[in-house]
C-alpha cells in the first residue's frame, strides 16, 4: 500500500494538465491523501501540522536492525514528534532502530516527553556538543548495517528508507545515498547537491516542480544534504565519522561525500526516497549569527582542504549546471532521441536502443533520452530512469530546441534513432549543438519495403510498396548526408551506405545482447515458438506463412504440432490464425516469455522480407532454443548458417523442423552450438566495444556534413 501511495503522489503530479495547475493540484491532493497535514481552514489557509502525542507513537524497533536511524535534537520537540510519527507511518520493510540524542537542550520545551515513546533509544549529552558530534556519538551506539542520518525537522514519505537501502544493496560502487527533499508546500527543496570550484554549494532544483524529469532519475552527485542520507555503518566507522573539524555543523555532509569518493565510491541521489524537510527549524536561516554562521567559516575550511579536487573534478560556476548536476566534469554526455522510452518487450528496435543505453552507462557516460512522441509511459519510462537516465517526455514542458538551448553546448554526442525521427528533428539538433550527430537506422527501410513488394498479392499492392520504398530511400539518403556518423546493425547494410555515400562515415554495431542461458536438455513438448511484435507487417506475413504453408507440410512428416505466436499487438489477421494447436498470446512479459523459451521444443523465425539484424533470432540463440530461420531472418549475422538451418523453401524448412522435433541428440548439439555462438558475438562486452569504437571514430574525424547526397539511378541492392 505504501508503494501505491508513493506512486499516486508522482503520477498525480505528472498528469498532463497545465503546468501551474498540475503543480498546485498535484501537491495538494497527494499531501492530503498521505495525511501529512491537517485539512485546510475555512478561509482556505493551511493549518499548522497536527502534532501527535508521544503516547500515539510506537517505533517498530528491532534487536537486530538493518537500519539505524540517527536523529540529533536540540529543542523543537514538536517537529521531532512529527518526524518520529512519520517513521512509524512509513516504516521500512527492513528491521530498524531509532537512536535519538538530545544535545543538552536547557529548555523551555519539555524534551523529556520524547522518553515516553516506545521503541527509541534515547540518550542525552551532558554538555552541548553540536549537531556533528552528537551524530557521531549516536552512531557509536547504533547496531544496524546501515546508518540513516535524519534531521529531526523532517517527515518521511512512504518508501523513503526502503529505496535508500535497496540502492545500497544493489550498487556496490555506491557509498552514500540521499533523498529527494521537498518543502512542506510540495515544491522541491533539493534533488542532490552541486559543489562548485570555490567550495560553495547548490541545492539543485530548489523551488522547482518535483515531478519534472530532471529530478526523477538516480544519478551520481557531488553530495547530498545531510538531512536525509544513508551509508554503511562500517564505512562511517572506517572514516572516523563526520570530521570534527566541521563542528558544530555545516559542510560535514559535503566533506563526508568527498572522503567517500576518495575511496572510489559514489554518492547517489535517489529520487524515489522522498522526505519533507522543514528547512531552518534546527539552526535558523540567518548566516550571520548562531550555528548558521559556521556555514561560511566551514566553506573556507572545505575549500582549503579539497581545493585540488574541486579544481580538477568540479565546475567553476552555475553556467555549467547542466553537466554539474550529474557530477559530469570527467564524463561524456549524450542525448539519445527516439520515439519514446524503450519498450524492449514490444519491439526489437527498443531492445537495441536499450542495449546502447546500458553500454554507455557501463562506460560512464551520462545519458539523456528525448521522447519524440512526448507521451509518458510510466512503466517503461520509470524502468529507464532507474538505470540512471533522464527521460525527457511530456513532464519537460519545452520543445527540443528549448532543451538544446539550455543543454546543447555541454553535449559530447547526439544519437538519433530511426529515420522518421531523424527527418523530424535533424534541423533542430544541428541548430542547437556542435556535438557530433549519429543516425541509427536499425535497418534499411527502403530495402525491406522493396522485398515486401515481391510478396504482394496484387500488382496494385506491389506498386504501393514500391512507392513507399522510393520515398524511404530518398529520406534515408538525405539523412546520411546530414549527419556525422551512420550506424546500422549489419555489415551488409553498412556496405550499402559506403557504396552509395563513399564519403560518409558508416559503422556497424552489435545491435543486441541477451543473458546466455545455462546448458539445457530437450523438453518433451512438440511446440514451435515464433516470437514477434505483430504490429510489424513482416511478422504478420511470417505468422501466416508458418501456420498456413509450413505447418501442413510439417505435420505430414511428424503428426500434430503446436504453434505459439508470442508477442504484442497481434492484428486481426494474426488472431484469426488461432485455433486447434495454434496459440496467439498477445502481449507477454519477459518472465512469461522466458517460460515459453524453456518449454518450447524449437524456435522459428519464418520471415520472407525485412531488413536488419533480428532481435528474435539473437534471443533464441541466447536461450539455447534450437532455431530454424530464413535468409531474411539470418540477414546481417555472418557465420549463422554454419550453426543453424537457414532455408526459404517450405519443404526444406519443414525437414529442418522435423529433425529437431524428433532427434534429441541433434537438438542438444544445436542448443550448445547456439549458446556458444551468442556468447561470442552478442555479449554485452561485444556491443559496448562496437558502440564506443564507432563514437570514437566520429570524434577523431571531427567533421560535419551539411549537404545532401544526390540520388543515384543505380544502387547495389543485391542482398
């Protein structure tokens, strides 16, 4: 339930209404639903927060905690009660303890009320130590694997602690994680911190809309404000805790992040961990008096201690904020433009783009993804965001040109996916950045359409496909003439580009990688599996070819055979193929698809036209499910015919299928050979190497093409 409430908060904030209304209504509704504040007064003004009674708070403490929550207090009992109440209401799924230290507060508030709360470890300093030393003292009493440093003037939203724990558990390269901090009115206070070269700091996003995409992806940051940060207790102990040089407070969190980075670990901002911070309640806001005066003093100490690192790894000032927010001085920044956030379980192009993203992130690049269709697909966009990618969909209110005006100067590369997208955005991209521009075509669309015309059932339909092919050819060739690098997934297609446009820099990249299955044995089912996205016409034709032409010949050889047509968006023509021994699944999750790969006897990819490397072929190879395909299905994969049967004739396809359905020894040999082939040619390492080498090649040439390639009458289409 807590997870649903948290999702409701952000989905409400991202509804496609006007920006100002969305911010106001989203915050109001979400905060009221979460019951963090009292209802509005009759005059419409918000009432003060409802202060719970100490007797109403019960902390679910454990003798063997995973998380120790460290809270230092100096007065402000009411805010501390609110904080503890939110811990109770939003308790994590992991065991916890709360260590609360009172820093010798003399009154007039009755701090002893906090002793009444069951489940907390309450301790009181004999003398006033200040925030920093109080936290160190409380940490020494903690037993948890992780220390969660939490200001007493905060309130947790559901999932705040769990998200931090899950990130630390999943990311061994991360030493410190911090939350998204919001003000009581729902506006953003901080989405990670930026440190400039002089040691001064920025709360990134202050006053902004917390639903905006730039605030909703996990990313490496310079530091996170200590109001809500988590790290391993062993790491905190090894570092000696917060550095006493920064006592009583300020810059201890920045110094901690620097010392953690010096050990080779990152500081990560975790946007799904959301905490309300009533800023200034602990130390006020006047930097000229009280504890707050130490902010300027400690900045000078910090700048002197870390000056060399600040000059090397940090930017000079706010004009560099587009890269600084990602701790990006030593990292490369790329903008990828595609239709929408990749949907890898729906189309092969998405799977390929997702693979490129994973390869670049693995190489340390900062990745931004522009969704050309602007609509947000919450499940897919959220999955990509969790990888550390900023997904620029409808939540970013401006145009692509506006985004490039703010960020284009800092880009190292732009990758545009698919020809129709390139046609629409190339002018804006070329006007908005001097970075090299790559075009990833996925396949030669005009070649696919020409082959499709060969299988048309009527002359009029063939002429229609040929007209589309001519238009696609013109569009693709013009794109090649306006970009710096042309990418295709098959060397066959890359050769065509080089012959047509010999001046163009054209490279082949490995288009997919999949986890390689463990060795497997033949299943007893006599089932053929064809996996495809059936919104794509070549796959519709292939399904009809399999069921209506191949199956009758095969069943004469081996008897009844089951066929599974698995994939999203089946057309009416595909659904009409369902019947005895023919299943049409419709959309299927990755988990369900993996079960089908484990249960089926043979995979088949019976494509008669198409272009590019087929994701369904590579996936079957990686699963070790013996495969039969056509020359179109095998296109772009050199050496594949030595591993699997590749035939276009119905009788030859049927004979190859019959062997695998009946001969366990042949099945096992084919399965082992396919897995070895996939490991050699379609691994993550192979794909990353091909992508990075292509980008390095265009960076080395450092040339920009502005003209368009004139059409030629004779083209080498013999593939």
